[in-house]
């Protein structure tokens, strides 16, 4: 008898606890501020981003609730959220805006931009261009990374090169690299430059610098076999005259992260990376004697970089659009951009030009001015947005084929061009079909 | 009669979570994926019916399709016999009542409890041409190891090697159980007739474990056709598409390109391929599988 009673009491208590747990979030939420649900892609740390903290501190009527989503599955998560009909009010993504806009996943922002006289010249031009698709704007850039050339001054000196005169063009990259590369017992132990190492696509930069367009203005025909692109792949092939792809790949197989990173471990003397690399060097090899220079040019031409940005957008079906827009404007303001950029472990580069050229930001590091200057000269990596991933898979494959001598650069690019075109035609046809039957969501 | 009906109702009611689950998450997606395979569809927009075009483009225009099929068949045809024969040999070894045999059984089994992603990362280091344990060992014996995952000729063998190593132990345990179930008096009969170890294996062990072997042949082949994690983690399909396996290509189409129609068509073609292979196996099995309880069906 006693036992049954005890069980009953225990069951009652458990039920009570469960009920409390269920109701807790509702109780916690019951502030009278309007809520903006914000999803951002996060690494391991799921803390609240500085921009959200600043916004919530400054606001009385709106509160942003941020949710980190893991990088691995972030596209699928946002996709399913939109499909469910109850997406967050703001998302923070990095894959090309047109990839989402073309699929009618985002709300067009133009009415709000016009209404608020929102100044869009604050953004770096190439970043701003990426935000639109077919003449309508769908997102605001949030933050980016600016790429430049890192060079190891000690190794330059050791190779008898002037440490104050980094290579200025791609020809010099080859010459410097030849002198900086070292072998021991026939095996490579150090390289001057490796076109494959890092996240920037060397041939892409070279092609950009020569003015390559890759696609016609209407966005319907892909052009990969142009002299600009062919010569870029040819440059890379010439670079490998002295090495085999296999031995360089094997050499790169020994690179890792942190102090195992190739440039930080002084196994590579010239390396293109973004501004946050400064923080990594400071953490893993503070006494490294290095410099930063503009990305090498093609001959006498301009130095061009490629950049993309993390961006903010309102997904289709979002409920609280007006407050979402208020939050977005707040994030890209000069003050927030400065605070956000400077409060991270690894410096984010502002998308706002005024923030990027602010003395407080430039004062963070002696090389920051170079990154700011480089940022004015960038092109977007979002080249064929409708078939973005196919374009990159094909371009990489063409590079590999040309490098390994399976095909000539022209042949490899020709094959890539045909494949991309075939899938682009498919995508365009589908686009036309949908356009006649589905509306784009307005603000 | 009424009681029976009531029982039936209760039965279905208790089974209903499973039935609903199957209809909703099993049957419905399967049927819908067939419909989508006849469409252009990117999840976010309405599907466009295009008839058999996805299939036509796959079979007659898409050269990656055949690259993927070839890579996957190569993997399947080389890996399956290696896993089966390898684990059978292991099982024979550890079926002997030797001292410390339990320890060996455990050691061989351990790799199969590691998850695929971790295993892949581990093997990326083992296979590292510069610092990897495998090439260092080869170098110790004066041999120059291959570049494994970097070399298009060695990338598939490297992945097969890894999978044989990781799966061998698990399959070993299955075969071990089968071997230990073989009635002892058959061995005695062979010995009386003067048969050696080969005769014992060929005429007793093999026929008795043939149903288990057959089952695992089917499992292994279907499993091999679905190879994905290794390539996704280790090579992303490279170098030169030498590890672009069927499911990796399907994944790229579905989740990178959002081309669900095309991906669905790929899935159905794989289903047909797996079906044909399994059917052939069943046909061939009549010639070599022995069921002690009579002819199995």
C-alpha cells in the first residue's frame, strides 16, 4: 500500500517537473518586445554574435533571438525551414544570393531600400553586385574577408631576394618561387608558391585580371575557352614545369592547421589568404617575419582579388519582415560593422567601406590598409549562379586535367564549358517554366 | 468471430505506429521520388514534368554517370570478394581453439565498431604519402609506397583497402558463428575416409556455411553499391573523378545543385541496377548454396 502511494507521488512530481519544463520557454519569452528570429552559421562556439548583443542593448521594442546552425548542414536546414512555411525572419548565409533568389527563396528588398533611402554605396561594389538577381535586390552583405599576398621575409632574405620587394606580378611569382623552392634528397621540403594551396583560385584571379567575363551579360552562355581563361590555366601549367603534380600534392599532404599550416610552418614562402590569417599567425607563430602585399598583377595590369560575403536576407514566408529589415540595417551600419569586426578572435572584414577605412579599423594592424585597398579591386566568385556548384566542380576538374597533362588547357576548358552549358540550359528552361507560374515574394 | 475481429483491430492498432511510419516515411517518399524523377525540381519551386528526359540525359549524355557507374562497379567487384574471402580466412584462423584466440577475435573485431567518418579521417593519415604509417612501413623495407588518395590509379584501391580492414572483423564474427555450427560428425566422416584439411573445408565447411556466405554476398554487393562516406570525407570524388562513386554523384546533384529530379532518376537507376545484380545472384546461388533443411527459397 505504502509503495503504491510512493509511486503515485513520484509520478505526480515527475509530471509537474515535465509541465514546468514545457512551459518554461513560454514564460521566459513573455517580454513585450517583438521578436526577430535570426539564424546564423556558427562554428563550434554557439555564443550570441556581437551585432545581436549590440542590437538588443540598443532596442526597446524589438528583440533578436539568434540561433546558431552548424556549417555542415546549413543549406539544408534553411531549405527545410523555408519549405515548412515557418522560417526564421533573418538568415545569414554565404552561398551565392542568386542561387537562393533564383529559387524564389528570398524576399526582394527593393521597396524597403527605396522607401528608407537606404544608401547602398556604403558597400564595396563587388559585394553589392552579388546581392541582386535579375535587377532585384535580395540581401545585404554582412561581413567578408579581404585577400592579399603574404610573404615570408626571412625566407626571401635567405634566398638572396629583397625582403622589401615582394613579387608584384605572376611572372615574378614563378621566378621567386623557383629560387625559394628547396629539395632534399630529391624531395621537396619547401616551396615558394603553390597555386593550389589556400582557398583562392589562382587561375581565376589571373583570368579576372585580364578581364575575363566567363558568361555573357544575359547570363545564358558560358565562355571558358577565351584567351584570358586559357592563358590562366597555361600559366599554372607552366608553373608546374619544374615539379610534378604528385610530388607537390604529397608535399601538401603534410600540411595541417594551426602551427602545421604551410605558411605558418615556413614550408611555403608566398601565400594568398584573407585578413584573418594575421590573427592566426599571431596565435601560432608570433615571431614569424612576414609582410603583406597586393595580389600579384598580370603583367602591367591591375591587381584583382576575388571576394564573396556573408549576407543577410529575409526568407520567403518570414513573418516579421519589418523588424527583420531594421535589424539588417543595424548590422551594416558603420558603428556595428566596426564593433563586430574588432571584437572577434579572428578579424572579420567590414562590408561597409566607411568602416573598413576608419582609422580605428586600420589601426588594428599595420597591414590592414593593404586589405582595404585590395577590397576595392575585387570580383565576385559567383559566376554562373544558376549552376554555381557545377561551375566550380567543372572548373576545378579542368584545372586538374590540364595540370596532370590529361588534356590541354583548351580541351579541358572546352569540355567544362560544354558540361556547364548543358546544365545551365536545363536550369534556364526550368526557370522560364517556373517564372510563368510562380510569384516572387515582395517585401 | 467477434473476438477475433476485435483482436485483429487491436493488432493493427498496436502496429499502427509502424504502419503509419512506413507509409509516411517509406512508401510515400519512394513513390514521390519516382514522380520527381520525371520532373525538373529544386525543392523550393514547383516541379516541371519533363517525361523521361532525366533518364535520357543520364544514359546518353552525362559522361559522369558512366564514370560513377564504373567506379562503383570496380569498387564492388574488387571489394566484395576481398571482404568475404578475407573475413572467411580470419574466421577459420580464429575458429581454432588456440591459447589467446579470444584476444585475437577482439582485436580483429575492434575496427568494425568505429564510425565511418572517423575511420575515413584516420585512414587519411595512414594513407598520407609523406607521413602516413603505411608508406613509412613500406619505406622501412626499402619500398616506395604509392601516393594512394592523390594518385587516380591508387585512390580506389586505397579506399578498398580501408574498407576491407574495417569490415573484415565484423564479417569474421558472422562466419565464425556459422563455422562453429557445422556438425562435428561430418568432419569425423571425412577423416575416416582419409580426407585432409582441404577436403574438410571443401566438402563440409563450405557447403554448410554457403547460405551465410550467400546472404553476405548480397549484403556486401548492395552495401558496396552504396559506397559514399569514404569518398565524401576523403576525396570528394577526386583525383580526376577516380572516386566519384554513384551515391556521391547523386548527393552532389541533390544537395549541392538542388537538382532533385535528376537525383531521383539516378536513385531509380541504382535501384534497378541493384535489383538486376541481386536477381542474378539468386539464379546463380542455386548452383552453389546448400540448405541442410531442404531447398531454400
